[in-house]
C-alpha cells in the first residue's frame, strides 16, 4: 500500500479514536453529569455572573431561538462596524484599508453564520484587530451557537413530554469552556511548534537568494487556524487558506487539521445517541453518515489520483496524481480526503484549490455541500440530518399506512410542513441564485461593478458555470470554500451570497428546533409492535434513499450543466 | 427580549476578554519558545537572512534547482493558486510551454521523465517543495553549469529528500531553498 493512502487511512482512524470518547464526554457535559473538566466550573460561574445569567432558568424552544437570534444579531452589528472602520482602529501594522460596506456585509454574515466565505484576502484585506476580535471571535461563538442549538434538540428527545429544554446560555458557554477553547489551545500549540506564526509581528522583508525583495505576511495565525478547524468554520488567516505553508506547514500538521475539523461533528452524533439514551439510534445515524463519507471520498480519490487526462496526453508523468493547485508536501490523496471532509462537514477550509480539481471531484464536492448532513458543521450537521430523518419518517409512515412517529411523538402536518420548507429552501436558493448570476453574466457583462460580470469567471465554458454554481452552493451550505477563480468581491456576489448565507444558516436552525420543540410537547406514545423503529438498518437505508433522491432530483440538472458536462467533454 | 439583549451584550464582552485577549496572548507567549519565536523560522546564509524555511521562493537561474511554477510569483504577501480548471485551453497551453522550457534547459531528459509538480502551479503559490523526481531531472543541467561531479549532486538530492512522515504516511518531498543553499556550499 502506498504511503499516501496509508496516510489518509491513519487520519480517519485517529479521528474515530478521538471522536467516540469525545462524544460520550459531550453527552455527559450537556446532561450536567460529572466529568473531569468540572474544575472549570468556577470559570463558567464567573462568566454567568458577569453576564447576569441564571442558568437555572429553563427555556422553551421559542425562548431558545430568541436568545440565539438576539446574540447573533448583536454580533452582526458589532462586526460590521469594526470591519468598515478597521483602518482607523489599532493593531493594523500592515496598514490595510477598511472594508467597503458590501464586502463588510458579506464578511460579517459569513463569519456569524459559521460559513467563512471570504471575498477578501487575509494578507491585504483585514487588520490584526479584525482577525482576532471579529473573525476569530466569531469562529468560536458561531460554532458554539450551532452546538448549543443541537443540544436543544438533544433535550427535546431525552424526556417523554416536556417544554423545559434547558438554558441556552449554559449550552453555549459550556460548548466554549469545555470543548472549543481547550481543544483550540492544544491545536494552536501544535501548530505554533511546527512553524505557524503566532506572534503579533507585522510584515517582514528579505532579499531572496536570487536577489528579489520579498514581503512576508505574518501575524497571530496559529490561534485562528486552530478554531477555524475545530469550529468547522474554515476561514483562513492567509489568502491560500490551509494550502499556505504557514497555515499548514507539514504533513503532520495536515493530519492534525484534518482530525480537528471532523472530531466535533462526529462526536455530536455519538453524543446524541448517548444523551437521549438511545445509543443504537446514534450509531445508526453515524453509520449512514460514514457510508456517505466513503461514497464521496472513494470516487474523488480515484479521479484525483488518476491525474488530469489532458496533461496525460502531453506525455508527462503524473505518478502521484493531479498536481495543479496542490502542495507537494500533502500530495493528491491527502488533498482529495481534505476536499471530501471539508465539503461534507461545512468547514470550507482548503489545502488545495478546488477550482483546479478534476471535474468529477468538483461534482462530489458540490454534492457533499448540497447534502450537507454527513456529519455536517458543528451542531448544525445533526440539525440538517434531523430534517432528512423527519421526511424519511413521514414517507415510511405513508408506505405502511400509519401516522408517522418519531421517538414516541406523533409527527403531524405542522412538523412536516416545516421540514418540507427547509428541504426545499436549499435547492431554491442555490438554483435561483445560480440562474440569476448566469443571467447577469450573459446579459449585463458591462455593468460597472468592482468586477465587471464579463470578467467574473476565471475559466471558460462549463467550468465557468461550475464556478458560479459552487459559490452559491457553498454559501447556502454555510461551507465557505470556493472555486476561487471567481471574481467575487463586487456588489452582486457580496449581497447575493450574503443573503444566501443568512437564510441558509438561520432557517435550518429555526426549523429543526421548532419541530423538536413541537414534538417534545406532544403526548408520549409508548413503543408497541406497530411502531416504526428508527434505529434499524432498514430505516437507515430509507433515510439514505431519501437523502439521495431529494438531492438527485434537486440538483442533477445543474450538475449536468457544470462539472458533468466538463467531464464528458474531457473524455473526447 | 430586553433581558436577552443585555445578557447578550455582557456575555459578548466577557467572551471577548477570554477568547480574543487571554487565549491568543497565551499562545503567542508560548510561541516565543518555538523555533523562530512564533514569527516564522528564518533561514540564513553567511549570516544574512535569505528566506523562510517554510516559504518557497523563486529560482529561475539555471545553476539552481527550480521550484514549482507559482501563480503569484512567490509573493509571500499575497498567496494564491492559479484556479485554472483542468480543461481550460489557456491553462493547457501554459503547461505545455512549461514542458518545453524544461526540455530546453534540460536537454537530456524525456517528456515522460517530467513529474506533474514541475509544470503545475501550487495551491498557495508558495510551495517550498518539489518531488524527488523534480530534482532528479535537473541534476545533469546543474552539474554541467557548475562543473561539479553529477554523483555529488545526486548524493545531495538524496540527502535532502524528506521521506514520508514517520516513514509511513504521505509523500516524500524536497525543500528547494535548503537544497540550493547546500548546493552553493558544495565546491
């Protein structure tokens, strides 16, 4: 077996080995059971006291959403103004300018929503103050928001009938103190001691061996890179994200960053099973997600390791695989593995440029984001999966001719309506968005925007269409990666993707929490012989079929116009 | 509602102190004890800084080992890849030109000897590495120009090849900057 494949197998196994115990630990943390990190309680109590929070106060699902939306709105306002005025604020050693309002609008929504789509470049677009006090701050709290929202769902299914779903602030603060912050410290230290800058020194300059003058961007990067992965945020410190040698210095750090971005989404699924005392259900969901991962990973590996057929025709050696947009120290296998996990779990950081990957890889990257529920982002992955589950319960119910039930609660018209709206929302936003952008590209090429529509695309033909489709998909999925050739820093892309990110974040949080809250308040029906069991292989298969059919029906035409068309033209 | 607003503001302020001041400062402090003091590890030659260990730099003159093509000319203040799609005609033309350039400067090699990394741009534009094969195809050229025995340079390449991580995981690679510094010391 070659060392590149061995490397990704080891990475996956390490991820599993950490995620499983972490999941059990999280279940205990959120249930308030004894854990070894209880020594942090005084810190948490201090935070509650300074913030005027009483964690004994139980909230219902509506109050949870109110608290969640209020604090998120506050961050939007706070961050927007810092981004606009960053040139007038301190800690800007490189003298970078303030953002235009449309870029600030896009950037702040993007970071509040855990998306981290970046229409600026880290080296020249933000100050150290913004990197730390806005972007990195939001990477912590947006991840914690997602986790806390998922814990509300946990709560709803732990007890038989209840409206008291715990305290939002407690879930939120604990996500930071017991999970994100300690793990970030560990990862940031590993990165720092492997070469990632962590100090506040500004740009450096040196004369290279050939006599060129080279400017070097630096800064407190390790701190941000740690949470960017653990929180499935993905917004990089430098423009090239984790392909940058400072951001990801070696194969070892690559493994660390890969493990870091997957452990929490994985652990949340396991935590769900343990928390609601239905471990089998947790493992069943985990199984479906893992199969999903491999179904996307294996074809992606094969298309990247196979190399670019157009280069093969030129007669050069592609012994390891396609190398455009990739780094030698990672190689194509670890890059393909990264592309898969970063698209299915909505991190959106990259260690290779997706725009330059093979057409079939582009298809799988897009599909991973469209499904957006194989592990998924911190907390929200499980919420997305929950919507598929409810749809699967409903369809199975219809098939066997009974009222659908989920964990002892009748699923009725109201819940199904919410689930249907959330399911249809993604294709609606992605496809309408791509259609509008294509229309503007073809008909208004000369519009006087920062980047003229005719200059948007970095590649002609089908691939150019894929660039627009990818941008919209990534925004709606809150992923944040891009086919980065797209000229996206102009009013159209800043506003359109900003709106998509906002809707694609908050509606899929509100929907599942509403459904869970409504279900939890209903009368509990004990399990009987006629109950549809949701933790069986048959039901797992059913959920998988629902995921596949929904996404295939929604997106196949768009995929056919983009990456699939490119694939078939390259076969010629 | 008003209660949530006030709680949100207070909680945000407390968390800013914890997450944006205490956390990053303590990591920066720990970084002082790392190689390069957390500022990035520099490489010196004859007491002069000639680059960063992790950052690739442009080598175009024939007496040095060349690195990979870069979409940004190895600009360490503006990293980026080419973002060219695999079927883009302009892109394929530029790859074909790079192949021709390599063949011109290394007349002894065949097309099939050229590894993909030597004719494709890296993701960051700052890739410090090339593959072992990427160095091997340049040995003859450098030996001829520097009038040094080929075997000596081959030895140097082998010595500077970093194997897979722990000998098991990932690809091998060569740091071009370090290799070229060693090359200059070879007499």
